[in-house]
């Protein structure tokens, strides 16, 4: 569970922010309704690190949208098909 705190409240009441982090593990700081920071307790942070280490590694996927030989051909510059040198 996390708590939302405005940036000005976090600045003006830093001690209270730290108490909330210690109790909840995570506090989200927002400015003008948009998230700008996340403050984590060491315990919560360690949990995230361990979860990331034990997560399966995704296989490498070819992310090209077109085959490489077609991409190379598209980059080649040459005269237009109807080019006339007269």
C-alpha cells in the first residue's frame, strides 16, 4: 500500500514523510497531480531488488519491422526510375 503526498507537503513535513515511508514502505510524491518521485523504505527497496533478480529473463526478440536487406535497399540512393539525362 502506498500513500500520495504533495511535493510541498513532503518538503514542509519531511519528518512526517519519513514516518509514512517507515510505516507503509512506499510514498508517492505528486506535483500538480502528476507523480514526480517515489520514496521507498530500505526493506521495500530490497524486496524489489530480489524480485528483479529472480524474474525470468525475456528472450531477445528481433524488433526490426522490416528485414535488414530491405531496409538497406530502402536507404540506398540512386537515380529515379524515370531519370533522363538529356
